[in-house]
């Protein structure tokens, strides 16, 4: 699953009918491009906390992301509560139900059969992006917010990882309690988590692009 030279899909039916990919770009042309090309998901963290002024910038960058209709629908919960993060991370991990596969050797994930118990990878910061219930653009708004924060984190030498299952994680009794205690309105739902921290390792798997992902007219 998701391995180059194998059917690169979860269900085996993903057509890639483009005619080629662009030639490799010069990743060092400027700092933004460097960050875009070099960023990778980090799942091995040290115990060090993230400096508050740095975290402020990361979150601020997230709030400045492009958003549907200019409505600024996403709101975020930033948790540095170790006990809460560990418990929600273990709930998130247990909710994973998409099968195991051995990708991501350098930064193994919940999807790898390596005995991970915390779906937040013991990161010191867990940011959850919420959007109003019924908001048509919820996944797009939340994802762009997360993408901005990933790159901001990377620019500070921090690592991050997008984690799914947030709606189900926050629908549990404990998730509801955390949400209530944090003052997140009832009519908002969790879309995704972004875990952030200092990389214990920036080792990464090679990321060859699948072929034929672009069509040109
Ligand atoms: C929509 C989405 C959901 C993801 N869910 C998870 C997740 O639940 N757990 C995890 O460890 N990584 C998750 N990831 C991270 C991907 O595994 C990662 O981005 C992908 O393997 C590409 O690697 P890279 O980020 O290093 O480029 C998710 C990423 C996206 C965009």
C-alpha cells in the first residue's frame, strides 16, 4: 500500500492518468521553497517544550491561512497538558482502523505495526483545529490552517505531524470533557490535530513522486 511501483492507493482504484510530472525544481531558490520541499512529518520528539513565543507565531500563521469566503471559520485548541495529550493520543491511536503497512521506516506512524501506543507520538504540543458543525468547507479550511502551521513549525526547526481521527477522538466522553473544559463551543467539531515538538530525529524516508500526476492542456 502506498509504495512506489505498487498500486499507490488504499483501495487499488486510484487512476493516475496524467502524462508526467514537472522536472525537479531547484529547492534552494528561496527559503519558502526550501521549507516546502524539505518539510517532512516528524513522529519522534524530544521532551523539550516549545517556547511560548514560537508557539504563538505558529498558531498565528495558522489563523492567517486562506479560508473559504474569508469567514475565518477554524478555531484552534492548543494543548500542552501532558496528561490530556497522552490520553487523547492513546484514544486516537486505538481508533485507528485502516490496517497496518510498513511504510515510513524513519518516522513510523500508527499505521506501522511497531507497537505505537500514543497516536500523538508523545509530542509536547497538540493543536486541534475545530470548525463550525455543518460548515461546507470544514476540511479545506482546517487543512490549510494545519499546512500553514506545519511550515511555520518547520521554519523554526520544529517538527510536526498531521493526525486524523480528531472528530471521533473528541466525540468520546473524555474528548467531550476536554472540549467543554477548554471552552470550545458545542457547535464546533474537531477536524484534525497537528502535533508539534522538537525533532528527536529528522531522518526521513525517501519521497519519490509517483509518476503521471499531472495532465497538461
Ligand atoms: C489528511 C491527512 C491525514 C493524515 N493522518 C495521519 C495520521 O493520522 N497519523 C500520522 O502519523 N500521519 C498522518 N498524516 C501524515 C502523512 O502520513 C504524511 O503527510 C505522508 O506520509 C507524507 O509524508 P510527509 O508529511 O513526510 O511528506 C496525515 C496527512 C494528511 C494530509
